[in-house]
């Protein structure tokens, strides 16, 4: 992959007033190359959000823009694409916090779901972050932390991911 392609930002899929915005740490190289969220062969995001009840059918990465129909959006905390999220530094993630918070304030979703603890920990300076609903808001949105659906995250089975995401789906539906 060329440096020019990897440096292209992955377009956000956002609209004002969504119920929920899912926030990945940063784009994977394949997502940056194709311009579509969660494009990686081993990424379980689209399967998990479908099985958890967010969508009626499993969305293909190339149709990621259709996620808006379900009141959900997609963005990343850091725009730089990498093969693995651990290639980012905490300083790099923390430096993106103010712009990311302004983005959330601008679009005003009810919830923002961080996929993994890494981005929220670096942005907030907190080390002990639990899974699920957080006590603080971010950019005016309620915050939820979910396990990262990357195929590299072997700590969570498909069933465990679906269960965690379903809990958020129920919370979002009940807060209408």
C-alpha cells in the first residue's frame, strides 16, 4: 500500500442527532485503502452489530454508509491508518482528543461507543476503565466502552462480543 493511500483519511459516516456513533481507534490499512469502515478480512464488526440487533441484515463494508438508516454512525479517534492499533502512541491519541470531542459535540449523538479502552484511556487520562456505560459524558454524549471487534482481539469470542454489543443496543433502544 502506498503512503499516499494510507494517509488518506477514512471518511466519517455521521449525521446530526444519531442515536449512536461507534468510534474505532483508527482505520486499519485495508479500510484506508478501500475507504470503508471495518473492511479487514478478520474484523467482526458488521457481523457483531447485526447479531446484536443494531441492523436487520449484515451490512457489507462497502455499504457502510447504510448504517445511518439505523441511527448509527462511524468514526475513528485518530485518522492515521495502521496495521495494528498498538502502532499508535498514547500521545498521538491524546492529541486527537479536542478535535474528536468537537466532532461529537457538533453531531450530537445520544451515545458514543468506543471500541476498546485504548482511545478513551488516552483521551481522558484514566487508566481504570470498565466495560459498558461510563459515568462521564464525552462531547455531550453518553459514553459506552465495548470490546474491539478486530480479529486481532482474541480475548473476546464472537458470542462475548455479541453479548456486550447487545447490552448497548438495549440501552440505546430504551433511552429513546
